[in-house]
């Protein structure tokens, strides 16, 4: 069971790591790309464990419709908004303008080496 949990975490982190600057993906999109189509909530769990992968661009994962999932005004909300703006994203209130990521398969597999 622990091996499966680690495999799921790594798969999700790999997808998140491949999200390019200036793009975002929803929790559900990340789950689907990682091979766990019904695990959007698990993506949130995986990102909460990202201290094990500090370089992970967790801020590029948003709720459905481009919404920042943290409560408005909270420390994590402000940090995610700051990082998205630094990436050049357009943020209006708690929403991010979603731009297509492109061919995630080539992004994921080109980083495998």
C-alpha cells in the first residue's frame, strides 16, 4: 500500500513539475494526467506533501474554472497569487486566466531523461 501511495505522489508531482511558467492546470486535470482520473482531492493531498519536493511549482495548480482554492486573504492564497503574478499570469480576484498547457505528454516525457 505504501508503494502505491509513493507512486501516486511521484506521478502527481511529475505532472505538476511539467506545468510550464505562464500556465496552470486544475486539480482534476493533474489527476487525469497522472493516471488517476477520479483523484482530484488526492492532488491536494500530494501538494500538501510537497515539502518533500520543494522545487515543485504547486502554485500552478488551481481549482476548476481557474479559481485559487485557498480562502481569499489567507497566507497560502496570498502566496499562490504572488507566485502566479510573478509567472506572468493574469489574476483577477481569486481567478486566474487559464491558458492551454499544450502537449503535456511531450513535456512530461521529455523530462524523463
